[in-house]
C-alpha cells in the first residue's frame, strides 16, 4: 500500500483551521471596540435570532461544552449583555435574554462581521461564494453527525 505524503496545503482540516484562526483574528479586531469577544459573539448571534433559549439549547446549537457555555454566560451577565430568568414551565431551568445594551449592539456587530466575510471572499463571484458557503455547511453537517 502506497502512503500519500501529507501536505498542509492540501489538507482540508489544516486549511479550515487556519482560515478559522484568520477569521477569528479579523472579527475580534472589529468587535472588541463594541465590548464583544469571539467567545461571546456566537451566543449573541444565536440570541439575536431567538431570545429566551436555555443554556442547554445554546450548548446544542453552538456545539460547545456545557461548562464553556456556563462560563461564557456568566461573563456575559457580568458585562451586562444577558440576564437569566426562570423558565415559564420549569423554574429549575433558566432562560437567557439579551439586555437593551446587547440588542443595541446587533447592527454594528453584524456590520463588522459582514465586512469580514466580504473581505474574506473578495474576488469570488456570487456563485462561488454561495458554493463555498454550501460546501462549508455540508462539512459542518458531516462532522456534526460523528
């Protein structure tokens, strides 16, 4: 059996990891002045789409560990971005809600993220960009099933 030489340049995993680090650096530079971080931004995106989610729902949606989400939500609460309330049906469960301050950050944060996405995909046609996004979604789905 012939063994193929591994090359970073041709490794999907390496390239995606490198791309993710570059995206994180670029978005961090832009959202930090808003008081956000790359750790809180995915939670904010999820809550801007649907407030009142439980910690467990956020863990499942964002694919992070329970302890990571608990720490992130505690920091966000400390920073005045979220508040937690007892669930209507089960007082033992808390739901997470954005503060007015966090709601006001939506448009400027989305603007910065859009600019990073545009920068990253410059030179791509609309079709190439749509294909790229669809292929990344397929990879995410494949790896989410494991």
